[in-house]
């Protein structure tokens, strides 16, 4: 009897284990957004459509999960981002090129210019945001800040981010 009481007391004192992904799925269903570490220092956030297939991919250097008011901008080399884009959205998946990346640059800023470019394809569009600082500012000289792939499928059209809202 003492053993049973000691065991019950031990269970009551043990901290509750945090919920894991299976607990959340059981309670709330499949996620509509997931974040993956595709490299130790790079993440990809995927938003799914009603058909449970990827609609939006956002690739960026790893950021803190909760960002402060003025988060530190992180970048990666353009070549690395282009390799990652070919990995997660190969050219054969994108379809025929309608308007190539870097053919329609736009920018804003003073000391650090924030550039953007959009590549359009039959089945997707790819947007890149990249920074160029001259002279380097706060340890930042330049590179790609983020890339967004948007797939063109009916199941993706209802997503908020797809419609630019």
C-alpha cells in the first residue's frame, strides 16, 4: 500500500509534459502552416491550401520565433537562395518562365537599399527581397533576406497571403 501511495504522490509531483505535435493534431486537426529547418540556419514556412498541398513557401534565414520591435535583419548569399529554390520548387515544377527573376527589380531605402524582384512562371511566382548596404551597417552588407514561392492553383487562391491582404 505504501508503494502505491508513494507512486501516486510521485506522479502528482512530476511536471506535466508539454504537448507534442501529435497532441495538437489530435485536438485541432492537421496544421495549415508548418515551419521546417531546411538548413541549420535557414527555415521554410509552408502554408497549405484546402487540398493539403503547399501553396506558399517562405524561405529565410533563421529568425527568433518571437521577434522584437526591431528585429535584426539576416541575409544569405543569392547563390545559396537560388539553390534552395531549385531544391524546394524545381524548374520543372514551376513551369515555363514568363518573366525571369531580376528582370523587374524595384528598391527603396537610403543607406541600405531593399530590393525586390518577382519571377513569373506557368505554375508559380517567386519573389525575392534582398538588401544592399553601402557602407555596411550594423554588420549587414547585403544578401537575400527572404524568398516567397506562390503556387498557382485554385486551392491556393483563397489564402490571405495569396491575395496580398
